């Protein structure tokens, strides 16, 4: 009997141990953003803007925060959105309500950070630093893809 309980407990620990190592603090996420992309302060500002804009269904802010051409996967199709006007005019059909809800509820410490950028809502929206000059000493954060 004791052996069976020990096996169950050990199995549970082995299953749950990787999950606890995945937990990260906001400071760790911010440090990783700075390490991989720089301009973490700029990301913080863009993060606040995009989560608020998604919360209120604000196509103007989302279109202004996007880098074009913008790849949007919606309705089983892939669209290359060429301008902010196209994004604003077609926002309701390009950004599903579920995506808006998930992005608006995104916690900073649950962001995905890799060499491609920062993923929100389990990759439903990706942002990256966009260079503003040839040596990339100045940059801004922008939405680079939306995956409904």
C-alpha cells in the first residue's frame, strides 16, 4: 500500500515539476525582452496600449501599433494587410472577439519571449522591435502578426 502511494506521489511530482519551472516573474520577462530585443521600456508602453485597445475594441490604436504589411490569420485565411486604413476598415472581420478578450487579459509574466518577438495570448498576437534607422539604435515596438 505504502509503495503504491509513494509511486503516485512521485509521479505527480514528476508531472508537476516542469510546470513550476515554467513560472516566471514580470522582472524575468522584462529582462529577457531587454536581453533579446532591447527597448524593454518601449515594449512596456506598447503592451499597455495594445491590451487596452483590445479591451475596448479600438481599431485606430491597433492599426497605429501595427507594422505593415501585417499578416493576419482569420476566418481560415491568411491576409496581408497593407495599410493602417485597411486594418481600421476591416478590424471587426480580422480580429476575432476571442482574440481581443485573450489579449486584453494578458498577464505580463505569461508573455512568450523568443528571438522572433513577444507573443501575447499564447501567440494570438506577436510584437517585435522595428528599427527606425539603419543601425537600429532607435526602434519602436509594433504588432507583426495576429493569429485568430
